[in-house]
């Protein structure tokens, strides 16, 4: 089985920074894309950052210039550096990855259990 486990969430004041980490483990042949989504109370989950196998990144307009996604392919990890945090960034943040379990197999979309980020004003 595959697991994505996030860490690094917490409480921070507006203007502060946090770094989220996510480790993918289990029977993994390869990981194509990785990313981070978030879901605030009463709102739909939104994808805020995405990185492909070659390191090409994309961001939601709401976090562009403040968040930076990176990955370590050797360790099957993805990170999200969050700067200049705002109260509206408060949400549960989820790690996401496209994972192939064996050579020639299909790629499946996996999500972690989430880590809470709270930004106080």
C-alpha cells in the first residue's frame, strides 16, 4: 500500500512562515507529479501548488510569489515553503501525488490525511 504523510503544520501569525513536508512510502515504482491542496471550512479543496517529475512548477494565483514547492525524488518527498502567510491561508493542507506501483502499471492519484495550518491575524 502507498501512504502520503504530511508534517509541519501549526499555528503562525500573519506574515510568518511555515514549511510543510510530505513523505510518500510503500510499494512505489515511480512518482510523476506531486502537489499540495488545501481545504478551508465550508469550501472546496483547491490545488495550490504542483510540481512534475522534471521540476516544473505551477501555483494558484492566491499563493503565487509567496509559496514555493520543491521535491526530492530520491527520498520520494515534496515540500511546501509558505511565506507571508495570511489568515485566508488557514486550511487543512493535503499532499498529492501521481504514483505508478509497478513498471507498465497505471498511475493512480493519491492524497495524504492532511495537516492543519492556522494563520492568526
